[in-house]
C-alpha cells in the first residue's frame, strides 16, 4: 500500500524546468520501441491532430 513518503529523481529546479516546457507546448517523449534511443516532440493543432517530430539535437 502506498504511503506519503516517496523520493524524486529530479530536483525541484529540474521539475520546474520540465513543467515550464510543457506549459510552453514542448512535450518530448522517448520512442516506445525496445532498444531505441530516439526521442520525439509531440504537437497538437487546433483541430486536435497530433503529430510527432524526431528530436535530433
């Protein structure tokens, strides 16, 4: 059963940085392909169409 104690792998500053990027519309996720190191930036337009663009840098 979960309790109120947990640990974070990120500092508070890192969490703030990541949340700001989400607020700015930048969501980057790793590929779900086993063994892949690729990452993709997700975008959604006003019609709700989702697209993914590979992040190369």
